[in-house]
């Protein structure tokens, strides 16, 4: 099954005999010529060497790298014929190979030990040998089947990393051998990933970014301008069908027909550096974006790539670091696997490159310090020296908004944060655009975090990445039947139908509108947005306010969601909590047998564990999770149904997590306001067996009035305090002076909200 | 509702006027007389003072104690009239009061600052004032309703701690005041807890231990020999009904009619120091056992209490520390709340006392170091000095057996452990006796741990201790309807009926028999036991072997459970795992609606999420939990039913955790062998997105033969290796030489098992 290392015996009968046998004897240090000049440069190599033993984090990284690569050398070269899907043996081995080659190339440069160059060379020759012997990977599951991997995407990973290894040994190799490899492996591989797979290469998508970069990187190494231009500007775009879709359900081609690396910088990044697919894929894409940018800066400085689109690539690193919880784990917006964090190597690279090519933001150093390693190049050296000099500043994540859309006018993400000593809270509000093929149907949804723990979750994706037993490590069908649906998120589903009727084209044409983002007062931070297209004829306007009241230890969240429709509907607003129910103010029944909540759009995956009627103007729901007490206090109509739900129905492979939620259902309702308070108010210590502040601080929340112009709610604290919030709902008047009368009381204020 | 501090104004009209008004003016240091002599002594006070500033852990503890008590002084005295259940305001305040008084007493002695003495005195006078004004606590929910608390148990806590505070100020108080307090508060309180509540005081139970100790401690302080004898030997035992039960369902009286402190040492402790109720209650009882023992050693050294029953009290501390996982959390055998650990203050006390009065076991010091605090007395001082001198040794938990029963002949607990660098595994096998009223019906059950995480769980208790919303913090009814039942544990349930038909009296009369405990070979550790009474006419013989094979990174567990019955039955063996199913070798169906698994004995709380037929001689089940891959490989008959189950049915208050299990069901079967392999074989890293060793190392496990004399199983590794295990089943021959033939192959060995 695998092609074992039989290089010298097999190659006797080939054209290469002479070259390779000479090579075997003549391996002397001959690092001549201009290479490396891609990521490492001859200059940076000298500088790093001069600092070896003197920059702890770089020395530590180098030591670890040596151990890894030496272990690989010990094992020997293994270039198997492609066979397996993700997670399988051949897939994993080819991944290991490019990672080890890239590192070995660096070690050759930094340590001047030819064993590393030989390792890279011999492996490349193995690849060159088998490359022409087959067409494509035997598993045709992708819209763009690869060579050594089941999809071109992974082959592009290979070429992006391997280009760096190749650059490191390029000057050391005899010209006959570079000519041979260029002609028999690299140029055909680059052509395969581009001209032979235009649907893969010519998109605006993280896949194509990898493809563009792979072709561009090898082009830079080989000095092949045709490839470089192809990478930057894409293939010819005539004669394409703009409605064609890939196997994720995404459009193949950009709506404006753009393609190439620059288009991939232009289009998915907003001016704030938010990547429309979401943080998980931004994390994945940052490596090719930045490593190619660094290479371009080294070899094509006239392009001024880091200034492109107002320096969006550097901004993107800052945005991405801000899209993490207290543990550095990315918010799983859209398709995102939980647990992925800025400790991933691509973020080590990103942080180093952003520090070096940006404005040496000292906060990045503290992230690098946590990461504990650096990129072995000029950028990592600079970070290592700065860290050695103690220049780092804490990276304190502040409240911020990140616009979405190429021009920044397609909604966005609003993050409200609270930082107090070691305690942090974050509310993440998503009013972003569709997010290409990895987008979820969750307009105006939110999630909430405390100290790195999820309190109210976004389900994330349904996939066990690289766990072969679970659909070869690929997306599970429950991603489409549950995780992407509206009900899997903390936002409103109308008539048990997902936003845009789960139609990708409709979703891609529309986006919510940001209404207000105001965090000037750290004790009253507000973010508000409107969605008018998810359900034709229905408008949703949702506002989150993070309030720190001096009488309470932690801030609480007020969530006001105004719904106005041309007709009567059923509205469901779920809160996806974790842990165990401690108490409810409402009565409910639990069924003797469990049935599904609905027939489609994710409802078919939800068990109805209990339900009751609000029977009051406000309900309260307290739960215990992670040794903390949380409460939801929500204004209700007396006949609102309260559903206690749990994921897990119609899940024959047990792919879904059996997580719970509480759903507030308003039936046969036209216009309404959901108004809720969400609190983290207490703790449980199982060693002391003490429950501290196990009860909500609130008596209730009431909707005082609601019309097109204003929505007013009143909060009643248990300590007797009362607060009124009035929101001005109309764009044209939100900054104006307001005077209104509610229940015979006059309210006067200027701006989007009243709070007293 | 609360009685505020109005001492001087209100007492003017009482007999005490003169004394108290004099007191107010005359508070000069008058620490005369022999007190303290209970826990602190005049000698140890001098020694501690001489070391202040010189023993870091003691200094740190003292500093923390000062901060806590000063904060309490700042708040002022609050002695409310009793009103609330556990977790409620008055309950919590009275708990705070005794804790603060005890600490204030110590601070008065160590710091010579009279403000602490005044605080204790004034609070005691408040208690003395309201004590006679009411009969009992207004909530009559206990079989022994208390005074300031809803149950005598908490009042005994109060008196045990307060005795220490009282002792610290006894010599400082004018005789008139001690006479007053003795007569009006302490003696009547001691009588209330004993003669007025014989059903509470005169038992063998952790409750009574607290009661005995409370009465004994205050007796020692007052020099009241009648109380001391009452504490040590109990009340008169004539005229009691030995079949009477408390509100936990436990017997009120010991079967031999024993009572008093010494009986409570004698009866529930095995000679190895295992406490029959289980670790959670042992932890709770260790404080009164040891604090009273220390007091007796100080005041009645002739009793030689620490040598009583071969020094069982010191052994008990070692046993208890060994009944913890890698994080120091107690195994939740019987009623046990998860998360309780040796970081609880009662274990700080226990470790210090065991170090001082035992043989200065240096391993205890490393536990004390982790605990980070010491008891502020001679024992804590000794620990602090030893720690300062760096004398600690690691407390490495080894495989061990702990006998159960007063004489050590009523079964026990077997723990198999694996320690390798930072990796630990523990298998906890329970073949212990009923365990009094807190016992569960789980003969021959087991649980499994890895690095402090539960892999296969014991459900523990169903209770949210001190969470008022959940039944006042008390036991939930699901404790009796689910948690105590057999099906809630990893052991066999016959005919959907719990062991002993869930009959406490039958359970209490019987216990399993230990068969083999052999850990001489660390690569082949074995524990085996038999149960013949749980189901009349059915014998169960279960053996666990922890095998470390040189070809595998971690040990695996072989679980062989032989069942022989006089008739055909249905047998269910569940494995209560956590996390998500990754793959199954068997086909199964998931229902469209969920129904309960059975009608009673915990089955009514379980949803049947899926079921299939083994349809093979061996099944395999792989799951992912805590980023680790685990597999169960089990020998099956082709028509065995495999049930995928989840807790949660008939749970109207959502009191139960919705945890999953896999159940192997054998229907219409008389004699059978369950043989399984349990492995922790792989890891998942969500940052690297790498699944390492995601597949089991085993092909299958087969039962080769089974009869009354021998049971033989064969393990097939995926690496081609095969191993045969033969167990000698009969007591009389287990140490003998064996020669048998299975499928035409001869096996010869000596001892209880063959493995090759």
C-alpha cells in the first residue's frame, strides 16, 4: 500500500541515476545563490543565527522543532500512494510530510546540517516519482478531488508548506535537480490546482485562498511569473456559471466574478478585518493569507501587500484575537469546531507576522508569550527579542464591533465585554451576513461567555474534524439538518421555519443592519441591529444591553427583541443553556414519552422534555452550570408556552450533543416584544457545600409599551430598585431629542435610549 | 425575624445585670486557670506563639483566619430565631456563628486580643438568651428535629465547634458567667441532644457520632463527667425497638444495641479504617471522630483513644485519602456528592491530627501542602514545622484493598491503580456491605477514573447539598427512586429488580465475599469477589484485572462477571460512560419517540435511546470524552440486546443528570459470563485537530469455556497477539495447582489465574 523508501535501488534505471548518485557522494555545503528568499531570507538567517542561545522563546521553539524533525528523520521517508480520507493513514502521513519538510528546510538553514536538506530532497524526489503515476486521489467525494489528498484544499496545504522547504534547499540543490523537480512535480502540481481545477481555484473562499497561495508560493520559489500572476489575479473568468455550487452548498464563483489572492483579500474581509466565513475559517485562512503576504513582501515589495485595503491583513489578526473567549478559544460563529484556539500554529504565525509587519503592537507579545513558541524566521525573531526585553503588554479584549462585508456595510458582530480582575463576561451578537458556504441561518443570534466558559451557546458545527469514524472526519449530515438551522441558535424562529427558508441564495443576498453600537459608558453598553429579510413581511429588531449596576457584583444582560409582522405567526426564542435546572417560576408538565418538537428545520432533532404556560407577566428560570447559578427573567404573555427542550432526536449515529434549551413560544402573534434579563448571580462550592447568591437579583421584567417609535421595558430588582429602559426604534430619530408619555409619566432624553 | 445585638440594654432587668455591667468595665486579660485544655492547650498556645512568623503555612492560615473573623466582628453579632431549612438564611447564619466563634476563640488565645473573647462571650449570651424561649426548630422534617437547626445533626455541629470557642474563653470569663452559660445553655443543650433525642443520640451512625462528640466536648469543657460518660458509652439501651427506622430509611439502633462514641468507632470502621457509609460520610464524620479523640487525648490520656481498635482512627485517615481520585475528590460510593475532596476543612484537621498522633507519616505532609492550610493547634504547628523543614514525601496512591465490617469480614473495596508520570488510572471495585442508611444497592459494582476524571461513573447521590431551591438542600426523592438502585451502577440487575429487592433489612444482613486481591505483579493486578445473596438462587462472581501489556501505552481492564442461577432470568449490565458515541460494531435502531426502559427500580427514570442485537460473538463500542477515546469490547451471545440509554425520564423537577449508558442485556438466560475489555486508547486535540489512536487495540474477547470450576476467556489484539485468561472459581482450590484441557489444549498453572 505504501511506497517505502527505495530511492537508490529503484532510480538506477531512470534518467536521474547520474544526478542522484553524484549527489549522494557530493553532499557538501553549497548554500549558494539567492535562496532562501521566500519566508526565510539569507539576511534573516544570519540574524537568527547571531541570536541563537540568546532569545529564550525562539531557542525553545528551535529545540522542539529539532526534536520533532529528528524523530521524523529517524522514522525515515514514507510517501504512500494516496488512499484514505481525512484521519486515515495516508492522509495523515502526507500531512506529516509537508509539516516535517517545512521544518527540516528551516533547520537546514539555521543549523547548516545537511541531513535536513537531504531529508527534504529525498522526500521531494519520492513525491516527484509517484506524482505522474496517477490521476487523482481515489476518493471522489469532493467537488475538487485532489492528488495526494481527497480534496485540492489539502494538496494546497501541502504545496504552501513544501514551497518553503523547497526554497530552503533550492540553492543547495544542483540545477539539474531543481529543473527536474520544477518540471515533474511543482509546475504540474500548480497547474493541477489551478487550470485543471478552476472551480476550486477561481473562487472567493478559504479553499481558493489556499489554492492561490500554494500556486503563488511555488511560483515565487521557481521565479515563475505566470504562476505568480495566476495566484494574484486568478484564472480567466469568462464562461463560468455564477450559480454553480460546491459540495458544501456554497456558490462556486463570486457574485462579481472576482478571483485570485487579491480578490480573496478584497471580498471576504471587511474593512475591520472580520472574515465573513467566521473565526474558525478565518483562523484556517490566516496562515496562507499572511505567509504569502510575507513572501510577497520579501520578493515583490512594490506590491505593498500589507498596505492593501488599508492594511486589512494586519487588522484581521487583531479582529481574530478579539473573536476569542477568555481561554483564547474562537467563538464558534457559523461552522466552527469548539476548542480551536489561538494556540493553533497558524495563529503563532499570524501573531508574529502581524507584530513584524504591523506597528509592533506590544499586546501581541503577550499572546505570543502564552503561545510559547514563535515562527522560525525574522518575524519570530523580532517577537522573541521583544519578549526577552519584557516589552509585552496585556491583551485585554475590549468591547468592539466588527463590520461584515467587503465594504463594511453588511452588518457585523458586536461584542460586549466586562473585565474585572480575573472575571470576564462576553456577549457576542451576530448580525453579520450569510458567511458563504459555512454560514448559519442565525440572524440576530447571540452567545454568552463567562471566564472562558460558554453560558448560552452557539452550537457550532456538527463534525468531528479528522475523526475518521465520523464520516471520515468530514461534515456530518446533522450539520445541514440541525447545526445550521435557526433553532440551533439563540434567536427567533418564525413558524418553525429557518431564516430565509434555509435558502442559501436568499440568505446570501441579504444581511441585517446595524442600528446602534455604543459602549462609551462601560456600565451601560448597548448593541442593536435589525433584520428585515429573514422572514418576508416580518421585521426583527434586537438590542442587547450589558448593565453593571452598583448594587450587583456582576453585570446583567437585557435582551429586547421587537418583532413586527404583517400577519400572525408563531415565534420561538430559545436560550441554549448548559447544566441543570434549579428552579422555574412557571409550572410545567413532563411527558411520559418524548416526542420531537417539529417536523423540519432542526425541530425534528429536538425532544420536547417538558412544557407549560407562562401564566404570568414574567417568568424566571434558574440553572446551575460550572458551579455557577444563572437566571433568565423574561417578560411573557400569560398564554406564552414555555418549552424545555433537548437536542438528540432523529440522530441515528449519535452525532449530536444532547444539550438542553428553554424556548419561549408565542403562538398566533403578530407584533410582540421579547424582553429578558440574563444574569450570572451566584456560585456553588461543592467542597464547602455552600450556595452563594443562588437566587436571581430580579423580581421581574415588564414591557411597558411598544410601538413603531419606542419600546419601553421596566426592570424590578429584588432590592426594591426599579429601572426603565426606553429604546428609540427609528433610524431617523435615534440621535434626536425625545419626549414621550407612558402610563401618565413623561420621559425626556436625547439619543437612542433612556435608562433610569 | 432576627434577634439583633442588644445585649446590654435588654439584660439590665435580668439576674445577670451586675455581672455583665461589671464585665463591661473589667475586661482585662485574665486568662487564668487550666483552660484552654480541650484542643488548644496552654502549652500548645505557648509553642505556637513562639513559632509565629516562622512557619509559613501556619502564618498563612492565621492571616486568613484573622481576616475572616475580623470581617465577622465588623458585621456584628446576629443570632436569629430559627426559621429556615438548609441553605436558608437562619440556617446559614447559625453555621457561620459557630465557625466564627471557634476561630475567634483560637485567635483570642494566639493573639491575646480580647475583642475576640468578647465576640464569643456576647454571642454565647445571645444564644443563652433565646435558647429557653422555644421548644424546637419550626420545621419538623427530621426524625430528630433540632433547636437552632432543622435537625439535631446541625445543632451537634454547633456544639462541637462552640465547645472549642468556649474552652478558649472559659478561664477568662468570670465564674458567674460560666455557671450561667453552663446552666442555661450548655447543659440543657447537651441534654436536648442526648436524653431528649435518644433516637438521634443512641445510634451507630454519623449523626450520632456528631451527637456523642458534641455532648462529650462540652462535657470535657465543663468537667461534667456524666456528659463525658454519656458521650463515650451512650444512653441506657433497654426498651428500644431495634427495627425502628429514621427518615433516611436507616435503622435507628445498632443491631447489637451498641451506642456512644466508642461504639461508633467500633462498629462502622473496619480494621483497615474503611467507614461503612462510604467516603463522603466518612469525610463528614472524621472531624468529630478526630477532634474528640484529640480532646480526649489531652484531657483523658488514660483512655489511649488513638490506640483504640489497633489505632483505627489514624488508619481511617489513610483509608480516606486513598479513596480519592487524582484531584483528591472522594469516590462517590453510596450517597456521595461529587466534587467533595480532601480540600475540605475537616480533612485539613484529619491530616494534621493523623500526622501528630500517628507516626508522623511524611506523605501526609504533601497532602497538607496541597491543602495550603493547617489546624491552628499543636497538630497544625507540627505539620507546619515539618513542611518548613521540607520533610514531605509524595502521597502516591497505590492499589489497595479496604475491608468492610467491624471485624473486616464483610467484603470491602478494592482499588487497582496505575501511576505513570502524570498519568493515573484507577478502578474502584465495590464489594462492601450495605453501608447503613446511606448505602446503595450495588453489589459488585465498579467505577473507573483517569487523571481525576470519571470514565465510567457511579452516579453518586441525588441531592444538591445546601441548594435551598432543591428540596431545601436535602435529599431528593430521586435518590431513592434512582440513585440508590442497582441500575444506576455498573453492575448486574436481574429481572429489572434491584439487589435484595431494594430491601434495606435484607441488604443489611448480607455482604459479598472477597475472593482474590492480588496486586503483586503491577502489570497484572486482580481483584475478585462473589455475591450470593442479592438475588436468592443466583450467584455472581466478578473479577477485574488491570493489565499493562508492553505493546500498549496504557493498561486495559478485563471485567469477567460469571452469573449462575437456579432459573432463567434477564440480566442487564450497564456501563455508565460520559461523552459522545464515536462508533459501534453492532447495528441499532433509534426510536421516533422515547419511552422508559422499565417500570420500577430506577428503570422508570431511563430513556431507551436506541437498541440493537449483538449479532456477533463480540461487540465493540467506542466513545469520546474529555478529549480521550475509550472502547468497550465485550463478549456477547448473538441474540444479546444492546441498549443505548439515558437518564431523565419521570423526572418532573429535572433533578437527575441526563447521563448516558450502554446496557448489555441477556434475556431468558440461566448461567452466563459477561467478559469485557475497557480501554483508554486515544486522544483528540481540538487545536491540532488530530485524533491519535482513535481505534481500540482489540479485535475481540471470547469466552472459551465456563463451568463451576473454571472460566476461560481469550483476548485478541489487533496487533495479532492473543492472550488467554483462566480463572479458578472455587475457594478451596484457588491456591492449588490446576491442569485443564480447553478445546484440546492443556493448561497448567498454580493459583487463582492463568494468563498467557
